[in-house]
């Protein structure tokens, strides 16, 4: 589950764990991931929970994603919840956006889905 440390992503983790799925939680902050993983484990003691800290807002390259690929290659993945997302331009006109904000929106919302 990407974007797993809070909100909808954490909700997915909890529901999937209740159904017996082992969980791999991916999000930016290891500290927030550790706290969220503890929450999931408390409710579902028989489920394995792994965490990967990764910032999807860095420029894409196969090398930048290598840490995720290397870790995920160790597991038989049956389901992906691609919840990571960013809406930096809510309430603003598109043509008035800082180009770096637009790049961030694309890097976070498009690249992980592909």
C-alpha cells in the first residue's frame, strides 16, 4: 500500500490486515510508517507488516526506484493499493501554478501508477 502512513492508505492497511493479508506499507516518513505499522499490528497480531520509506516526489529513474524494487522482489505480491497522491494545486488556476508544483503533481500521481 503506497501512501500508507495515514488517512485512506492506513485505512486500506487495516482492512486488508483484518482480511488476513500481510502488508507492505510505503510512505515518505519512516517515523510515521513505524507508528502506523504498530497500529496495524496491534489489531492483527497474526499479520506480517513491513515498511519501506520512499519519497515519490523525487525525479524518476530506474535507479531512484531500485530500493523499492529490490525489497518488493522478496515477496509474492497479490494486490497493489496505489494510494500515494498529491493535489498541490487545489483552488488555484492551472495557468498560475509554479511549474515545479506541476512536476511534483505528475511525479507523485502518474509515475507510481505506471
